[in-house]
């Protein structure tokens, strides 16, 4: 689009007529503008634009003069995450109920969350540590301020239990060679017992594994290079005031801006790799953290990831990762998963037209106890309905999925290193629903440990967008209505 700002090419009378007409009438009168009011100015603008674009002469082949079919206003963009909070009514719920998510924690099973990012600072601690103002963390180490309670890296676990030694040489990842040698020397006996136990078919001993996979929040901490996990966590729990973030015109707030999160890394440092075993291990670890505790350590997990259903080996919803999600939900943890981005298939590689496809929900979204989330528009869901890329149901065995939809188009969120970026996908929609579940439990604490009821409330109170049920599920998640329904 070309933006033209040459008002001087219009006569003062024509310009005044356009401005008065678009304002609703000329001096001393109020009426809607007519075509007669603006026709001379439109003709002058048309001539100006065609001359500017080099289209004044007729086309040498067709002999026809080029036409301008539409003129669009160059609208200002606004911060998307602020808009999507309103779409799911999280802003209204916060204002009406003064919700407090203290004591509730969420696991982000993803590529890693940048714990040093200002969006995850505890603002109350920050204010208390800087009574005289100053830049964030100027007087206190970031590790004392971050709401990322802990970071665990599961990506080398398989090699650890298969070789009996901490692997080294992961570019840009944890651990480095010196740390690996230190860990091998300190835990040599424990690692060997762990390997033998696993070879014999025993369960993983997480009490041995926990110190091996924990990434310390200290001077040697390195943020992940991939944007995905930090972005997802920011939608759920980000809090970045306008006077600090690069946008500078609005507060960047997630659905639960005071929530504590656990960073459970299941992809390589650059976001590549990742497998079903690694993701299962992270979910098993959540069970370990919650085991034999009166109050759960982690109350919910967000899985913004996708695994194709292996149809020749497992029934739909009964793959190993789906079974693990169902077990975790049965133990009182809310599990939220992205539906997948396979609703539209591009046929260019096969010289065919692309097409929309049903029965495209991926694992772990096929699990029955999981809250499976599709994507819709961040501001106008009733107008645009379900996003073209959002995977559609039913499941392969005929169950209704997704369960709900949430904003997932051009959502602005934090990225490692103090950045911001807009991303699309059901991965962005899922943390909106994780946040809705956390707010629901914050208001009604009796729902903690009852993920089936949390899912029922969110589905029952969702807003119908008037689309096919296998596209939208129960509809758009509505935080305010969910809280008020109890």
C-alpha cells in the first residue's frame, strides 16, 4: 500500500468540502456526506495517485487505463495481548473480583522460558527493592525477582539413562562440559544405579534425577534461543508496564500477571527436536513434585505442542502421551493442550490447491481429560470465527474436539533477551485457557485438584460463535462467565 500525504494538490475549497463532509456536514449544518460533496476531490486524488504510480498512460497491450479500486486508511496497530485479554474477559474478571493467584503455579512444557525477562519479574518485590525508582533489577539480582520458580531441562534425560553419564557438547544448552564433569563426578554412583534400574524396566528415580536436570538461576544461566516457550509463558503470566516495554503505549499483561510458573524444557535450546519420551518425562516429573504433598506444587500444565497420532499402533486418545496426560489429570492437575495447526493443508508442494481438513487434532489434544484449545481471532471472534490453521475435530474415534477456542492470531508476547514478537497458532490460544483455569481456581479454591470440574465449567460457560461444533468446540472461553457461574 502506498501512503500519499499531498493535501496541497487539492484546492482549499475541495479539501474543506472533503473534511467537512467526512465530519458529518459543513459549517453550521450536520448531515451525512454525499457523493457530490467529495466527487471532485476523489477525481483529483485519482489523477494524482495514477500519476504518482506511473499508470496515467493506457496499458500498451490492452489499451485500458489502470483503475484504483479501493483506498484504505493506514490504521495504527495496538498491542495484541492487551486486546486478547479483553476478548476472553480476563480484564473484567480481574477488575470485578480482584483475583489473587498467589499459591497457584503452572508448568510450561515447551522450549524454555527466559527467566531473566522483565515480563516475569515479581512487581511487588521489585517495588519493595527499589523504593527510590531506577531500572528493573538495578538493586537486586534477577533470580530474586523472577516468577519463574524453577527451570528443568529434560532434553538430555534419554541420553543420560542410556549411557549412564551426563552428556556434553549441547551447543548453547545446559549443561556445559565443566558442569557435566562436575555432575558426573558427584553423582557417578547414582547415575549408574539409575541406568541399571531403567534397563531392568523400573521406574525413574526422580529424587536422583532432579538435581541433574535442574538449571540453576545464577550467573551461568543462559536463556533459551527459541521464542516459543517465552512467548507462551508471557501470554499466560507476563507483566511488562508500558514505561519499560518497547511498545511504550500500553501495559503488556498476560491473563494471570502475578502467576508463578515452572519452566519444563522438552525441546532443544533452539526449539528443535523434542520427542514423546521427553514430554512424558516432564509430565511424570510434575507427578513427582506433587506426590505426598497436602498442597500441590504445580496445579496445571500448558502443552503448546503437537505430536501426530500414530494410527497404526495406538487408538486415538490412547497413545503414550495421551495416557500420561489422562493420568496427570486424574491426579488433580489441569492439563491444557493446543489442538494443532493442521486445519489448512498447503498443496503447493504437490502442485495442487490447498484445502481445509477435518479430523486433524493432534496429540496430546486427543486425550479425553485434556482441555484442547483451538484458535480464533484476537479481537473479532464472532466475525472471523475459527482460524484457518486451527485443527478441527472430531477425533479419530468420533469424540468432539477441540473443547474450546481462544485468541491465537497475531498475539504479541515476550521473547528471550527482552524482546517482543507477534506469533500465530493454537500454541498462542492454549495459554489463554490455562490462564482462565488458573483464575477460576484462584477465585474458587475448592476447584484446586478437580481438573474435570474446571474443564466442565470452562466448556459449559463458553460463548457460542455460531460455527460448526467440530470447529469451535463449545465456543470462545469466557473467564468472567466461568467465575460467575459458581
